[in-house]
C-alpha cells in the first residue's frame, strides 16, 4: 500500500509548473506527486521519474509524457543525459522511506514487525542492515548510531551489539531489539528503536551521501528560473537542503567577490512549509515533513 503523498499541493505548487516544461520527480514511490505534476502539464510537457525500489515499477503511469527510471536519484544527471535531457524546469524530491517500505514486513524497515535485518531500498544495494549490525567494528557502529540516530548512548549500544553477536549473528529485528533491551525503557521503547532503525537505514542506503551528490548536480540541471521542491523528514536531511539553498555548499560560508557579493546558484522561495494539522491527522507520516523551495538564479 502506497499512502497519501506528503505536502502534495504545496510541493507541486512550489514548482510553478509551465505547461510545456520538463520536470523530474526523483522519488516516485506510489506516484502521487507525479500524477499531480502530469495534471498540470500540457501535451508538450514531460515528466521523468526515478525510483530505485523495484516495487515502485508496478505503479508506473500510462502516459506518453511520462518515463520511469528504476535507479537511484544520485545518478540523475547521467540518466537525464542518456534520455537527451540537459536542462529541466523543475525537480521534486520527497526524501525518506515510503509508507509501502515501512508496511512490508519482510523489508525490515519497521519496528512493528519481526523480520530479517535488511533495510535496503533497492535489492542492488551491496550492504544490508545485517552487514552493518554484524560486521561493523565498534567505532563504525558507534558513529552510525550517534551521527544518524542522535543516540547519546550510541557507544554503549554498540558494545551491547558486539557482545551479543559474539555469541551468534544477529539476524532479525527482534534479535536486535533483545540485544538492546537494557536501553529500551517501556515508555520510550518505540522512540529509541525508531532512532536505531533510522541510523542503520541511513547507513545501509547511504542516504546523506546520496542527497549531497544529488543536490550538487541540481545547479547544472535546472534552467534559469527553474525550481527545486524538496521535502525532508529529519534534521540531517533538512540541514543539507537549507545550507545548499542558502550557500550552494554544505560547509562553511560561500565565497564573496571583490564587492562582497555572494555568488550562489539559488534564491529561496518563501519560508519553511510544514503540513497542516488536518494533513497530519489523515497521514501520520507527514508529521515531521519540512518543505523548502528554491529557484535557480
């Protein structure tokens, strides 16, 4: 089941769609955002969508203006070039895991089910959650939990995982939960587990590196006046998007010319957009969503 697309109207409005434009939806999923974009395009418009998850192919839209590419959006420039596209008018990205991936027990994304430690967004991924949990050294594991899960007790958790796996490999989500039992007080069990899963999932899918690589390609791909509409779900993602829009880079301050002018590729459009109470009621997944819109200068 693919649930309601998050911030649907706001994110597509943010693209300021031209009827004959070329647009890219880099996180196709259930196709909700793509359908809305196609509704606003004329006969000459084009929409290219990306999704690395093989399951998403079943949702491909029957429309001559639409092309679905079963690849990670970190390769956006390469694949658009393959299709003869060098410049586009707008790019929409909805980062994070689709509801479908959370709800499919065997994918191992959800704290609700006992499943093999997998968490790969694409079967092509070289490493799975099993590899991270069973093969990472203490330092690596601690850093993953601390950096991507914001877990202050990441070091102690990593030690507990290492001690457990010395007895026998940790193969399922339930076994991982048991290994971390001492860190899961009843009142906070779900929240802490969600942070652990998030950390491992980000590592498995290289989510932060993927977003950085993707954003670095956007200035070359967007035509002047073209728009980027990006939805993030946790502070690590949102910080990258915010900094890139503001400075055209992820670290430090942008360079200034002789006159003190900053040369950045984007200008911010409006402020931060978050879902309404009504949307969160209907779609709980939207609760942490943050939308930022930028225009190519």
